[in-house]
């Protein structure tokens, strides 16, 4: 009977130890609080990235902002990539199928794949799988081979995209490019005294030199030190990010009701212009020219309330235009027939102008009678 109780106790103790071990490994993976020598942190990642803490036998799925202790490992799978922050100062990009060990004392160990240090300080070293190390040079992509590390000159570029993955890395034609999804910032609105202040909160992480725009309706607002004084009238607030010639989508935010302290005056209705179509009161007229080389100066003037189509036809003249409001223009009319037609909302107004040469004076079989006293 006693032996039975001992067996049950041992089994129970074993289960407790297993649960405790899992809890320790999981907690260490999340925040590294059980490791004194935290040296690295995942800043950005694409697809599958795994990490292993020093002293642990388990691999964990990597997450942004996850901390890694000294002698910890970072593994990027196929079609994956990651950017690490090492010793709070060194930025490292690990390409796919790469394994990096973060050693203490300004040294990395690249066991597999390729990596690039963006901002080497002249002291940081990189070692191959055999432990042979070299000082990292700027603008070099290091690749692990059977014969050791191979350094290849490479350019680094940072770019932004308006849609797609949050983060990705492409190495092509000697250029390593980081792509960031340019997302709009969030806006936190607080009331201070009589005014509401909006505080922009950009998407976390080092995504480069990003500018921001904020507007109320169609009016631009002034942003100072990531803060903006919001209007006191009901408004739709919009914010967006701009970087490298790329703009994010607008994030729309409704101004809270407690920020609205003024009633927006409704704009006075715009009265429709009173039509003046006296020009078309005369439907047909004739004009005579004395000289065949002269022209008749003709003024076309009218006022419409709604948009209308004006058509002008005549010798060497065929014009069409949409007219709104007042129209006033002079035309030089040579001999011929001209039509000025206005079409508006189903009605048609037309004025015909006939320009002719004045006939010359002739006497035909005339009899002159001289008066005598």
C-alpha cells in the first residue's frame, strides 16, 4: 500500500516538473527576464523565424520585439528574413535559410546562410561555423560556406510600399532592399482645458524618415512635435504617412462629441443666377456691309442659370462649348449666314444672322425732267 502511494507521488512530481519546465522556457522566450545577458532583439520579420535561448533545448516561433540572450540563436526559414537589433545599437539583416548566434562582446556567429550588418562600428566581428572571426566591414553581405565566410559588396536600400506585407527583404543585382508597408499612424485624442489635442502614434519600429499629414475635412492642420490642436466644430479627421514619395492610405477618425464646443454655421445658400436671354429674343436679322472687305462686329451676350450648350455655325466657323453663367464675346462676321443656337434642359433658342453686301445704286431707264419757270 505504501509503495503504491510512493509511485503516485513520483508520477505527480514528474508532471509538476514537466509543467514547470515548460513554463520556465515559455516565460524566458517571451521576455527574457530569466536571462541576465540579453543582447539581441527581433525588430522585424517575414514568414517563419525561430529562436533558441542559451541553455534551452527548445525552438520557439520568433515574434517582433522578442529578446534573445547571449549565445542565443536566430533561425530564418526558407523565404523568410529578419532584422535584429544587437547590443541596442547594431542593426543586422538575416536572409532566408540563415542561422545566427549572438555572442557577447561584439561578435556574431554566422553558421548558415547570409547576413548583412547595416551600421558596423568598426569593432563588431563576425565568425564562421569554425569560430574564425573577422571585423565586419560596411557594405558587405557575408555568406557562410564550407570554406568559411565570403564577403560580397552590396548596396543597402530602404523602400516603402502602400500595400502588401508589413516587412520583406529582397537581395537582387547586388542590392539588399528592405520594404516596409507604409501604414497610417493612429491618433489619440485628449481634452486639455478648452481644447482637444491629438497625439500621433506612428507604427512601432524603425521604418525610416516618415512624415505625417493630418486634415479636418479638406483643411490641412499644423502638426507640431507629433501633436495637433483639433477644431472645435464637428469634423472628420484624417491622418496618413508619407515616405520616399509613397503615401499611405488615409486613416479616418471621428472627432469625439466632447471636443465639439462650437456650432458650425451653415453656409448661406448660393442663389442661382438670374437668366438673361434677351440676346435670343431676336430670332432672325439681316446686316448689310458697304464694303466687301469689311466685317460686321457682332456682340454675343447672355446669362444662363444652368449649364447649356452653345453652338455657333457659319462661314469658316463651327464651334461648340458648354456655357455656365455669363457669356460675352465679340465676333467678326463676313458675308454669310450664321446660327447661334443655345440648348438647355430640353429648350432650344436660336438666332440667325444674315450678313450681305449692300447692293450698288443703279439707274435703269430713268427720265430726268428739268423744271422751268
